C-alpha cells in the first residue's frame, strides 16, 4: 500500500496522518508538496491532512483548493482513486468541488477541540467497511469551521445515496443533519472533520480511528 | 480602475458571527438591532480600461475563488 500525503504551507496534521498510514500500511507515505503538479506513480490513496493551509486566508481551504497538486488530486479522484480528507483536508475537498457542500464557521462561534462520539452511518465504503453500522466510535475534533452546509437538493442526494459516513451523536457545530463526514458519488473519497489519525495508538485518548485505517488497508488488499 | 467585491453569506444561511455581533450590540445597550449580517469587502486595483471586460473578469474571479457560491453571494462595483 502506497499512500501520498499532501503538504500545504500551514498543514499541521500531515506527519500524524503519515504515521497512521505507515502504521497500518507498512510503507512510508510519499509527502507531496502543494506546488507539485502530479502525484508520484503507483499511489493507492491520497491523504489531505488537517491544519491551517495558507493561514485559512479568504476561507478555510480556499487557496489550497487552487494549488497545482489539488488539480492532480481531483484527477486522481475522478479516475477512481481513493482520497481521505481530514478536517482542513475536508475543507480543501469541498472548496475544490471534489466533494459537495461547504464547511462554515461553527454555529457556536467557538473552536471545538475534544473527543466526540460519532454515529457510524454507513459501512458501504472502503473507509468504513470494518466498522459496524449503527455503532458509535469516539474520535477527536479540532476545528473552528466544521459546520457542514449543503443545499436541500445536495443534502437529499447525500442521504438518498447513503453517502453520509458519520454523524455527530450530538450537535457540536451546527452541521446540517449533524453531518461529520461524507462520501463521493463513487464512495472512494471520504471527507470528515474528526481526526481518526489522532485515535490510533493506545497513548492517544482512544483507538477508534484504527478501524478506518484498517478498512482502507483491507479494501486495497482485496482490490 | 478599482473593483470592489462585496461577499455576503446568502440569505437563509445562518451567520453565527453576525449573530454574535448583534448580541454584543444589545449588551452594549444599542436597542432595536434586529439582525446583523457580516461579510467581507475585497478591493482590486485593475490595470485595464474597459469596464465591461473588468466586470466579466471579476465575475470569473468571484466564481472561481473570491466567493464560495455554495454559501455566499457577491456583488461587484467597478469605479
């Protein structure tokens, strides 16, 4: 399994995500700089990490969405490649149109940073196959702009096509329908605000994030 | 030529920051403020002379980068 982790100026979860990919996939991921125009050959999954890309200027993820490498990530996704966007990475995926909707300022204005329970909504994806539908997992969140918004048509499609991957068990940021993570139409792109890479080691507050990375590895192994 | 772009959250999209400002104004004793919406203004200095062309160009900038049209609307002034 070969992963690539995209690094923007201001990314700060890139190393954690690389550690998680390596822990489960056995290989050191390729760290890919935002100015690169293409992904290295033979990449199985691209991780777009959390952080404050370009200082969150204009809107979170807006500048990173225009980076040369983001175009390459969009092409990779369009060809069926797997992409995992976490937190600021999720914002980059919505700003670039790879995933629908937008992430707005938290309804309570405050930056929310704590482990939160998530409802596992679907197991029909390469990211959630090892989880149990209807179960709860605890994953940390750390964001100021995680309030998911989509128009009614998009929201209905996401629900109708079983593309909501995770919901907050209780409302923490005003997200429509308590959405914490969504899948692309082909189910091979996952964007989520919570940080599964911060919940994989016994020294973390929990290890519930491990099932997401193990799901990714099993799906790649059987592909 | 100067272009000014006003970017606001669309009507119907909750503006928590505007709400917080409204609340703070009430705390300060300013009565009768029913609603506050907060947006941003972006000023662009343009070298061209053609106003229509500038308007077209800035519209494309808004659609591509300056506004997120999922949640925001924009208005362009050319002066």
